[in-house]
C-alpha cells in the first residue's frame, strides 16, 4: 500500500509544496533576475513576490500598470517563490532563477499562469508534464476502482481483491522507477534531476532508489544544496535502518500525559506516523486496525504519532477510525520532533520495533504488515 501513497496524493502542486518546505538553496552564477509579467484581465493593481519557505515574508511588490508588471533583483539561492495578488492562496509558485523570466496569467487563475525563461524549471516541469503523466494516469484509474471496491464492500468481503490492488501498485512502482531512472540519466547535468530525486525518492521515501541514482548525477549537481539535502536524508535514514536501535522519544498523549517509546520495550511496537488530514493514512487505518485486533493480545502495540497541528481534528480522526491504541503528538505539524528524528518526509510512515528496541521493519502497509506480524508471532 505504500505505493498508493507515492502516486495518488502527488499533484505537481503538492510536489512543489513539499519541495519548498525543505527551504533548499543553491548559489547561482548569474547577475540577477527580471520577471516581466502580464495579467491579461487586470489593468491596474498590485502584485507580490514571496519566498515559499513557510516564513510568510514578502520579498517584493510591483504595480500593475496597463496589465503589465516587472520585478528585478538577485536571488542568492535557487528556491521556489510565490507570486500573488491580494490572496496568497490564489497565487502560483515557480522556481526563481537569475534569468529573464516571462509571466502570463489571469487574476482568478494565477495557478495556471505560464512562466518561461528558467531552464532548470523548464526541465523540472517536463518531468511532471511529460515523463510522469502515464504514472499519474494509471494510478488514478486504479484508485477509482479501489474506491468503488471499498464503498460497495467487495474488498472487505474478498481479501484477494485487496491483494490484487497491491500487485497493480507494485507494477506501477516498477514503471515509475524506470521512468525516473531514464529521466535522471538523460538530465544528469541538471539540478532538476536532483529535485526530482528529492520529490519522488526522499519526500516519499524510497531511499535505496535515491542511493542508486545519485552517482549518475554530475559532481556539480551532487554538491549542490539539493544534492546535499538528499545525502543528509540518506544519512539520517541509515540511523534508523533495520537492525539499528530505534531512537527513543517522549511526547504528550491525547490527555497531555507524556508517553515514551521506552515504555514499550519488551514488546513489538509499530510507530505509526500519520495525520487526520492525510487521505492515504485514513485509507490505510482499517488495515492497521485489523492487524492490531488480531495481534494485540499476543504482544503487538502501536504508538500513533500525529503530524496534526491542532488537537480537535486529531481527536476526531482517532474516534472516527476506531484507533484504540496509544496516540501522541506535539501538535507542531511537519515540525514534529519525532518525525524529524526518524527522517519522516511524508505520511503515512511506520517503523516496526522489536522487543529489544531495534528496528525490524519500515513502512509496512497492506498485506506486508500482516505478513510480517504473522511471521513474528508464529515464531513465538
């Protein structure tokens, strides 16, 4: 089921948001940027430019005169920026390169604006607009059939149907990997390849894939801020590799009482990173509930770690999904301290810990979770 997460919740916008949240930078060699823009249906007004790093700090503003505007400056790093009118939520994001860029859009649909002139951004967009299109199309088609099977109850009545979907997503994963490999080889000298590796294999963690692709990149790309970010994530992944001692953390539960991972020593415990707003997490929850009911009395525990930022939706999701195990959160969203310690870049994410406190499984979803637990408790 992990493959489901990888494809279904990934529009280009979601990818851009994940990438910008990393606040990645890369020194550039050009003198500066010029953005020459046109809002075809707004004769006069104001337009704003802001770095999309979550800090909400406006970088610049420009007057729209006779439908035209212009920004000039120098970007010290290669990062995504937002361009918007009065409402930030209705703006658009793009990679700001020290080049002459052109912008053409309409006031009520800036997210559809055409932005040209940046070679790295053009190469990056080509992956999503061309190379990756077959993956998203096939994933959407499978997911629609899966939703129907869930709603009419056939999946619950016939477990083999779920296995069939798992196999389809596994095949789709191989297709995805092949497409990304070809793209990276074709663009080994472009920062865009590092960005795609970060998107597809770090933010949606398939670290072994990233490790295999990094040597294909030019030395300059590997040493860029994007390359360094990837290597940092791979280093963190090694600290939570199977066989390593799971980092111990403590966090408040739903009542404010501190709960430590150390409390579960001597048992098998699944650390399940999730959030109330995470669609794939909520879809996977029935599978996790079934596993918990089957193996809890044999010594299986779950410690749910929520990446919610407010308490009410977190508690509602726990109740709605029937999650009767231990739950903790510091309500810091993506800045959750346990998630940072474990290198979690996307949810759902999970780590299965053995009685000795060592990691024995990672990102076990769907039938993989049941198979692993069956092998563990059959051996006992």
